[in-house]
């Protein structure tokens, strides 16, 4: 049955789409729309056509699953052209989200009505694409080139009220009166001689015609956001064409750019990320409708950097937090840092001052451990020490109410060993946040041996509620992310002694698109984490740096020297320390290419990822990708480490590992899973 139905209502002709869950514009919807427009036009009794959607949203875009497959006609550009050239006015009735191809359909309509809660946007850039059904040509003609550039290049949607103010929406309806408002507008306009045809409008792009510097200015102002990505430049070029060449030429360019992007590696990777993020929510053996616990108050143990950051997530989401520390000074310091962080975000316009007060008002800081008794979820975020954690969990078990979930934010330690300290190991799990915890989107949810489905489902739901992307991990040292990070760090340390400098090593990763390399990361975190001045033995480069007061950014020097403004310069002193170690290792230093360094750092991570899959620690390769994308800033346009391996070929990774292993005179233990996938010419991601 076609997802498109039509209905005549006097002189009005309704076209309704019902294609759950998001009314994506797949082949059946496009074909149905084209047919319905023709039918409405052919019917002499019809004077206006309304396009609306059933279900939770207006069209949320092209059907992304169809990309990469042969196109089944009609394509969306033709459908949009058919709508625009309808001899009878077409009105879009928008609720939910009109995104991508969905907004392009609406732009092809002559009029747009929306409920205030609707959101309108062209998010294609987030999939490594540009709007490919006339959006780059029609949007500038409706709201002006500068505003269109902002929407298309950021991909961020705007609310219906702002869209109305910008002229993108003609009429705002009552929240529950969309269809009535659309019918009223249709009746109001149907007797008019002419109707606004977007592709023929020119008034809004005039300002940009008179400001030829606009596009280069935009490129310069947004250089950071678009660095390394193909799609934003294509978006800019297409909007530039909207201003400078006729509509038909502009759409031809748009099409050409779209086809290039949709078949390119970056978009493939970013589409993978879109589905991977949704896939991560699906847990093997856990039905979608698993009952969850109500979480009305959260307890956080520890007011340090992690505890404070974790607490902010809940406070921002409207969930009250009881935060417990051992000493008043530490508690006060933690609370004041949280307030400062909120105020800094407010200064950037992310929060209103009253939202900051409301969030801080939900915080109950206390020294009283017993105060955790009425919390539904308690997250421990104290120092990374097993004995300490064991002691805390046995105490928590005493004070927490029955049914409360106990979570540890440990980055490495064995959740099962911690859970065994309690009488409720089935209610214990890991909730591993990434620093800064109020910013980074990843939450590793560590499923213990005895964690019940309801507890796991609750942690996943809580993650979603506070805006995180939650990924399930099994128990192992370092879980998914830090276990792979350790494999990379081992190589980074070895490379130092073989003659590569910290800056070469860091650059090999930043030029790949990572936000920072291992030594920049170490300087930021502090080199003295886990370092003990009492037992220091000058046996590693890091120890010697700490002994010499080079403890990272906070001391103005670590692997790098830092200026007042935190600017970073390579240090000769550090080079000398490393050279000394290298001499003692007996291996003559040699030169490295960037490619070799990158292989040495990344291939072992992929190998570790394959072992993680083999052991069932991660459910699927795409979960590993999500961990690295949202926990460590892995560049989205390469799709994550496992997808990147698929792109370059798992066989190439295998031969690289074997080659480096031989050269080093040591054997990387190569994962059997990786070997089989390489030998069969398969991919990690399906
Ligand atoms: C485009 O339009 C190109 C055109 O310019 C040119 C064409 C020539 N296709 O996110 P949710 C699935 S590019 C296929 O969990 P929410 C999704 O995988 C497109 N499937 O819901 C999930 O499946 P499952 C531009 C899609 O309420 C289910 O729907 N548009 C699509 O949290 C529910 O999704 C976009 O980029 C799709 N387009 O959020 C918008 N969209 O249940 C993409 C969703 O099996 N979509 N699915 O896991 C979104 O941003 C969000 O889905 C939306 C709803 C905000 C709509």
C-alpha cells in the first residue's frame, strides 16, 4: 500500500504521507507524492493542495538507507519541481521536523504553515552532503544568502517561530490546529491570480549580489568548523551559485556536487556514524520495552573535576543531585567550579542566567554520606583506587535504599570485583563519563556479570535523558575506549625511544583530524596522575619530567613548554631527556615519516578493537566507532577507527601490523578476528 493517500474536501485536495517512523522520503513516498500532485492538478474541482504528514513528524529527509543504491525514479528534485510547477497553490503543513529533503519539499510548496514546536533545517552537511533537491537554491531565495549559509553549513535546524520571523514559514498555527490553519490559508490564497514560486524569487538574494565578499568572509569566519571536510565547501559554492547564476544552472551545480559527495568516503563515513549512533542503543538480549527504574534523584560521590562535571549533566536535565564529599573545602571548591562552568556557558549564550540559578538550585552539596539514602541512582566518582572503591561500595550498599542503582565512574577497574562488595551486585554497573564530563557526549555503560536487564536499560535511558550517546561495554581493563588508548600509548612511548619526537607523534594524529595527540593529551591531564614522588625511580621519560617539575600544562611545562596564553612550543630540554633514554635503550635513532607514525599508532588500536569484539566486550564494531567519535574526538568524516580500517582495507591493517612487528623484532599479538576478516576480504562493519 502506498504511504501516500489523498482526500478531497470541497475545493481542497489533501495529500497525506504516513511512512513511520519519520516519514523519510523513500521511493514509495516520492512516487506517491508525484502521482498525487498530478491527480490534484488534473481534478477540475480542486483549487488548492495541502501536503501534510501523519505520525510524529513532517518529512525528516531523504531516506538515507537508499543512498549508495541505484536511484529509483522519480528523484526528489523532480518531485520538488513538480510541486513548484503545480498550477494550483500547494501548502505545506509542518509539524515535528522538516529536515533535509523534507524542508526541500516544503520550499517547493508555495506556502508553508507550521506549529510553533516544529523545527526546520537542512542537516545534510552532518551526513557529509549538501541539500540535493534544490535546497541550496531555494532557501537563499526565501531567507537571503547569509542566513541560508548559516543554516546549510551548520546543518542546525531553527524553530518555527524563528523561521516565521525569517520568512521561511508564512503562518504559525496553534499547536493542535495545524490542519485547520493549513485549510484556512489554502482558502485564503486559492482565488489569487499568482502564488510565490521560490525558484523565481530574486528579492532576498539581492543583498548578497551587492556584497561579493560575503562568501570569503564566511569561509574565513568558519574556517575551524569546516576544516578537513568536503561538504561545507560544496554547500558554500552552491549558495554562491544561487546568488550569481540562474536557478537552473544553480541546481545543476548542486546536483553535480551532491553526486560527488554522496559517492565519496566522507559521506559514507558520516552516514555510518548516523546509523551507528542509533544502533548503539540496541542491546543484544535486551528487548526494547524492558522496564526501567524511575530516576528522580541522583547521588554523586566526589566533588572533583569528574564528579562536578557528571553532576552538571543531571542538573541541566532537571534532575536533582545530592553531591557528597569528605571535606568542606573540597566540596566548596567543587561547587564553585560548577557554578563558574555554568556562568562561562551562560556568557557564551548557552544558558540564560535564570537557567544557571535553576540548575544550581537543584544541587544539594553535603558532607553527610547518609544523605545518599533517598537517591535512585548513585554514581561514585572518587580517586581511581580499587581498595577505596570497594570500601565505598560496601558503605553505599548500607545507606542506599532498596532498588537504588549503584554505578562507578571508574575508567579501568573491574566492575564485578566492585559489585561483589555489595549485597546487590545485580544493581551495580559502570557509568564511565569522559572528561570534561559535562561536554563530552560519550557514556560507556559497563555491564557487570550480574547487572540485570532493567538496571542496564535504566542506565541507557538515563544517558539519553542527559544528552549522552551511551554505548554498552563488557568488563575488561579500560573497557572499550581506554583499552584501545593504552595500545596506542604503548606505541607512542616506544616511538619516542626510536627517534620520533613528541611533536611529530602528536602532529601525525592532529593532521589526521584528532583534536590532540597523546603527549598534548598527557600535558592537559597532568603528567603526575598516578605518579608518586616518594617512590619515583627515573625509569620512564614521564617520571623524569615529573621529577623536574614538568607536570603538564598546569605547571607551564610538560612535554611542551606553555606560554601564558597556553600556546605550546616544543621543548629542547625534553628532547634531550628523551635522547638520553633512547641512548640507554641501545637502539640508534632513526627518521620517521608521518604515515609510518600514524600506522604505528592506529593499527594496534584497531587490533585491540578486534580483540574487544572477539571477546564480546563490544557488541559490534560500530559501537567501538561511537566510543572513539564521542569520547576521544575521532574525526567523524572517517567514521571511527573500525570503519576507517574498513575503508582502507582490513588486509592493509593486517600486513602493516605484521610488517611493523617484524621490524621491531617483536610480535604484535594479532587478533584472530582481524586475521579472518582480512583473509576473507570482509569488513568489520558488515
Ligand atoms: C537528505 O534529505 C538529502 C536531500 O537533500 C537530497 C536528496 C536527493 N532516513 O533518530 P531517531 C530512522 S539527507 C532513513 O532515533 P528521533 C533512524 O535510523 C537526510 N532512516 O528518532 C531510526 O531507525 P531505528 C536529511 C531514518 O525521534 C528511526 O528512524 N535528514 C532517517 O530521536 C528513528 O530515528 C536528516 O539528516 C532518514 N532520513 O529523531 C534527518 N531519519 O528505529 C535525520 C531517521 O531503526 N534524522 N531514520 O533505529 C534525524 O535527525 C532524526 O531521526 C529525527 C528524529 C530528528 C528526525
